[in-house]
């Protein structure tokens, strides 16, 4: 009986795996199509000064408007794109879309706040990235400082040698550089010292529990101090409650992003906030 059950279980797993593999292949083909047929969207999440809810920037977050499955979050298709060679055209699309939005906001006479864009792990291996980005912002008539590039610790540590050279060049060209999800990857603090970052983003994992005191509060406070000592702008991400927000303000971290202020928004809704200059509209 045991052997039989084991067999049945194997069969079940095989079928589930098979279904997932098929799903993956299908999804990959669909993603390829999505790039060509305009199913990708950027949503924008405000970054604010928590003391007065004024906008100080925004993060562009990718969405896939799938004709049958609806709006798909990036966690479900970015890894697939990274494994399938689609990440390069996808990142191109994101960068062009972000620049087009900045161009539009400039043409509308709106305040030009830095727009953050997430770069994939592979991007830093490309020594040509700084000049490509420079040409891109020139093409759209933008200033490099209007773009903030978000990178994670893990991707920096993986290619430390090339990464430092590429980042130094990006900074020299005037781009903003943000260390995203800080505290979740593994990095040594001595590496942090060598990286020419302009911003450090405290990962949501530390923010969730801060208002209850304890270890996350201690870690968040330490990261805020560390960032400040290194001369970096420190941003807390994933702020969901007033208690979290106030705790962070108390520790000197006024720059915040999270559902407490605003969710990632489609362009029209975000533009309304940009016009108002605040998330309190
Ligand atoms: P991330 O860069 O750390 O982005 C923050 C994520 O937290 C976003 O999820 C955002 O919607 C979510 N978030 C913001 N505030 C809150 C909050 O108060 N509570 C909670 N629970 N979540 C909050 P999203 O949009 O699903 O993106 C997930 C990840 O996908 C991003 O993490 C980023 O690593 C990646 N990603 C997003 N857009 C792009 C892109 O254009 N290119 C690349 N390569 N990766 C992207
Ligand atoms: Mg990010
Ligand atoms: Mg993050
Ligand atoms: Mg993240």
C-alpha cells in the first residue's frame, strides 16, 4: 500500500511539474508577444517626505496587462524573463517608457522629481550601460539626475569588479544610484563603502515590525544611522501604517514609500498627485 501511495504521489508531482513547465513555456511565449503588442505598463509609486506627505520622487514598477490573466505583478514574470533572454528587451522597454513619462511630465510643466527604475542583475555585467543610458536620456532631452537606478546588494556583490567601474561611470554622468532591498542580501559593510551610491532603501522586511520595538526596530535604526554616516539618502520602503511612519520619522528617516501614503498607481492617477505635489489629494 505504501509503495502504491508513493507511486501515486510521484505521478502527482510529475504531472504538477509538467503542468508548471508547460505553463512556463506558454508564459514565456506570451511575454515575448506582450513586448511586441503593448501589454506592458509602468505603474508609479510616490516617494514622500513623511513629515508633510509631499512628493520627493517616484518608483516605476512594471506590470503586465495580460489579455486573459489580468494584471500580473513583476515577481511572476521578471525571473522568467531573466532565465529566457527576454530581460534585455524588457529592460529596454522599461527604460524607454520611464523616459517617455519624464518627457511628458516636463512638457506638461510638472515638477521634475527623480524617477527610480529597477535594473536586473545582468545589467551591471554590461560595461556599455553608462554610455547607453547617457544616450537614452539625451535622446529624450532629460537630465541624468532625473533617473535613479535601483540595484540590489546581491547583484552588486556578484560582479563587484565590473560593478564598481560601471557605477562610478554612472555617477560621473549624473545618474542617481539606489541600493534597493538593503539588509536582505548579503553584503559586507566594507563593500558598501566602495560603492558610489546616492541612496539606500531599507527593505520592507525590517519596516513591518518596527513599531513594536524589538530587533527590527534596532536594525532599522542602525541602517538609518549607517546610511546617514555614509552620506546617503535613506528611504524606508513598505511603510503601511502611521505607527511605522512615525517611528521612522523619530529615528530621522523622513523619506518613505509605502501603501500608507500611496500604492503604485497607473499613470493618470500618479499624474494627479504629481500635479498636487502631495499624496493627500
Ligand atoms: P522593489 O523594487 O523592492 O519594489 C517594491 C515592491 O514593494 C513593489 O512590488 C511595490 O508594489 C511593493 N510595495 C510598495 N509599498 C508597499 C507596502 O506598503 N506594502 C507592501 N506589502 N508592498 C509594498 P512589485 O511592484 O510587485 O515589484 C516587486 C519587485 O519586482 C520589485 O521590488 C523589483 O525588484 C521588481 N521589479 C519591479 N519592476 C521592475 C522592472 O521594471 N524591472 C526589473 N528588473 N525589476 C522590477
Ligand atoms: Mg525597487
Ligand atoms: Mg525594494
Ligand atoms: Mg524587492
